[in-house]
């Protein structure tokens, strides 16, 4: 009988990690999510290539751009698909981290 209760408790704990509250509790969330941007936009958003440099771009600009990619308002070959994988809290975290980086 104790096993179902333990399973339910574990499930509730796991689901709470997926909530927006859990996002705010992780001080490294923005950095960890922004690591997925490094292949094209460089480490910490500092690119040496042809893609946009994201380091130091104002947070509001990054949020607006990512949401435009996500909605399809801003066309792209890859970014519109990638942006769809993030919820609004994750987009805020990524944008906040990249905005705080030095150019």
C-alpha cells in the first residue's frame, strides 16, 4: 500500500519541477538553456561567425524576437522551429541570461 503513495509523491515532485516556479528557483536555467544557442551564436552569445551576436542585446528585444520566431511572424529556416520548443518562462530566462552577457 505504501508504494502507490510513494509513486504519487514522486510524480507530484517531478511535475512541480516543470512549473514556472521551478524555473525561477534555478539560478542557472537561463545559462543552461542558452547553451543550446552556442552552436550558431557562440558561447554566451558571442559569435565569431555570420549569425547574430546575442550577448548584450536588451532582454525585451530578445524576448520579442524569440516570440516572433515562435509564432511564425518572423520567418527563418531554423529559429522558428527551435523557438517553438520553449515556453514563455524559458524564453524569458534565455533572454535574461544573454542580455546580461558582455558584448
